[in-house]
């Protein structure tokens, strides 16, 4: 899933560690979200949206790869 978390964090001049502390997650989790390696669950996505005062859909957007398939978690 595409997101603008890195840009939002940069606007606040927060490090990944500072954002992680505010969200009660690890710095590695913040990094994984920013790089698209991890899609947060709804509770964390809502915490992120509240922290930045934005709707979830303005932060997280479904990505599409070249084959036209959705990007992110695969259904189990």
C-alpha cells in the first residue's frame, strides 16, 4: 500500500524513533510502513491518522504494480 508517512513525518521534523514513540510501535515498524514492506492494521492506521489530523485515505492509498495486481498483504 502506498503512503505519505515519510513526508508527514518530515513536515513535523520527527525522526522515525520519535514517530514510533508517539505511536507506541518500534522504529522498525515505522520504517517498514514508510518503505511499503508492512501495511498497518486498522487500529494503527487510525492512530497515525489522528496523530497527523488527516483522514486515513489521505495517508494510505492502495498501490498497483505493473501487472495490475494490488500491492501489499496477500490474502491467506
